[in-house]
């Protein structure tokens, strides 16, 4: 398994079906995560396809919203701010607009 963008995109090989899969998580809600079949056995092709799937799914689910989820310092697995900013949880992630420690995850989906 390979992980990109702070764990928001995971590429894994399915041995039974002999193909690569992409697990995409773009937010804390259940509908903001999905698994996609990449329909290839070649890793390089799978990586490129996974990047495109990630970009499309993120744009579809989030747009360009400025949220704590899109910050490099947000631990997606633990669902908390690694720096310990309590407003992150109290505002549902909307504190990112006012946060002086905000660093956008660099994933190529935005011009930032």
C-alpha cells in the first residue's frame, strides 16, 4: 500500500482481482470517502489514474473550501489537529479561515 497527500489517497494492490485500487478520503463524513478500481496492473498507470480520481472526487465533494481537513497539520486518521488548536473541533473545521497555523495540503488540485 502507498499513501499520498497525508493519507488522503491510498493506493493498494488487490491480489484476488489482480488490480490496483484507490482509497480516497477527502473529508470526515462517510460520503467523503470512497474506493475506486483503477483497472490496471501497472503501478505507474495506477498512480496516475489514482491522482486523477482523487482530484475529481475532491472537487466534487469539497470544492475549494478552506477547512481544517485541508490543513497539513490535521491528522485525518485521528480526526484532530496535531498542533492542538481546540477551535478546529469546536467549529467543525471552519476555523481554518482564521487560523494563523493553517498550511494547505499540497496535492495539485488547487492553484495554492
